[in-house]
């Protein structure tokens, strides 16, 4: 598929997704630009694909897919554990180089639109500014490609955290039971790592060793 056809296909999917979801962001709270730090939320695809929602998501979990970590979002946060959301009405996403790049690590147009409506709207009114921040964070930190994307085996949390070039105090890990679900990396507004606030530290609910499936 050439680039023009790919953009047209993306736009068609995006229009369908955003038309269905228009007007559903809420409740609105917070002010644009008024937050303390970011969480870069990375979803563990094998864990998601084992859920009913994942099995229905052929884009991320189809037979030809073999993702490991993917970007869930870049979330503005307050240090007390709360967050702003849906701070302003924002335009529907339009194809752009920033969207094309981020689509390689955020899987699905519906997810992109949701994250823009709920979280990006509290950062800026310009879509490419928000998604460029995600692209820059991923370029700097990576998605831990050495963690087996097939979802097999187990890993110690201390070893898992070493796959990102940040201090371990800047990472929290979320699990469902013993199964890995997400990794959160705490970043300041310049996208540099910072120690996670205590509210985020307390959300780390994983045992010492987790299942990668």
C-alpha cells in the first residue's frame, strides 16, 4: 500500500471511530496546562490480548500481531494521584506526520482519538504538539524490545525496570494478579524522568516476579 492510500485508509477508520465516540468525553475537570507531571503509560500487549476486549481487537491482537509493549498514552497528572481530563473541546484528529509516527506505537485510531480527547486536551489545543511529545518520549526511552513479545515466561520486576534508561524510582508497574498489565514512567514537563510521586508509587501492585502472558 502506498503512502497516499495508507493515509486515506487511516482517515476513513478515524472518521468512523470519532463519529461514534463524539461528545462522550467527560466529566471535564482541570485547566489546560495546569498539572504536575506526565505518566507515560505502556501497555503489555500479551496481557491485554488475553482479555475479552483484547481478543476483539484484531488490530493489536490478531494472528499476525506480535506486540510487546505499546503506548497506552501520555497522561498529565497531579502529584496527589488525581488528574485533569477533557479540559477543552478539541478538533478531531487529522492525518499528519506526527500521527503517522505515533500510530506505530499506539495501536488503533480509536485509541488515538480517545487519548487526544481525554488527556491531550489538557496539554494543548494542537494535536501534533501532543503526539510529538509522545513520539519524543518513546524515541528517548524505547519500548523495551528485549522483553519477549510473545508473552511467555516470567520476569522479576527489578529486572523489568532495567529495560528503560531511567532510575527505578521513575517506574511503577501494574499487574492483574501475577500477570503484567502496564508500566508507568514518570516524566516532568520537559519529558525527563523524575521520581514517581507517592500516590503513583502506591499504585504499583505487582509481586516480585510477574507472568508475561
